[in-house]
C-alpha cells in the first residue's frame, strides 16, 4: 500500500468519560441500530452522544470525548486517544531537547513527512526500519518526534515522542541522551 496523506497536527479539548448511560428512545416505531448515550464526564459535565456519534464507536468509561479547535466533536477509545494525543502542558518540557555538546551547534528542525531510520525495535532480524515523521515536538539534535515505522514483514508500528538526530553519527554521539532513547530513536539516513 502506498501512503498518500499525513494528518496535520490538531489541538483538541478532551475529557475522560466516567459513566455511560443508554438513553435511546425505544418507543414503538423508533428503531435505530446505534444507541443514544448520556456521558458523564470527568469535569462534572454531561454530554449526549446521539446514534450518529456512536455509529463508529460506542463509548465505555475511560474513553474520551474530544473536540477539535474547529468545533468537530467525536469519541475516542482510551487506547487510541492515549496513543494519538499528549497533554499540551506536558509538551514544552519534553519538547526541549537536551543540548548535545558533541553535536553541531546548528539548530535544525525536523519536519513532518521526512523519511528516517528508526532504531531500537527488533523484528525479522533487524533493529533498523524505515519510517516517516508524523509529528514534531521540538528542534535540534534529540528533538522529540512521532514516527510511523515500516518493519519488514510486520504491521506498521507507531513510535511516540522518540528523539531524532540529523545523522547516525549524531545519534551515536548523544551518550547523555541514552535514557531518552530506551523506547527507540530515529535518525536521518546518510546521503550517499
């Protein structure tokens, strides 16, 4: 499959669902295949999700009600939400890379859509796989990015908030950043 698009970063307001109550009108002649549900949210408010909203996913407690900046509202299962989103107040600290004295002082910013090599996930005898940057959380050597990796003979794998380096040599030189790389890291492939 050839990929043709990448999602733009979007800011959302998300609230955890603490209780779900089916409020579907089941009176005679009102047959519908998906329920209307009343959601009690963690912030104490309530929200009614109609059958159009629940047609793709019927929420359960700990799922999320999500509203994008443009007003679009949807439901996300907990696992999908936590894999896809990070709290805004958590980004500045994690997005500030540790300065690498061994790396060039030039501040570069990785960009979405760039091809990288992802290292640290062993499958089919290799720990290096091609990937594409899907989100950028900073600038400079060791900046955090999200990457969609394509391991050989395996399903695609998402790496969230892993450091990225301008080259294999820059990654190898970042001894101080080792603890940040335990869940994998990425680097730009050598041009040859």
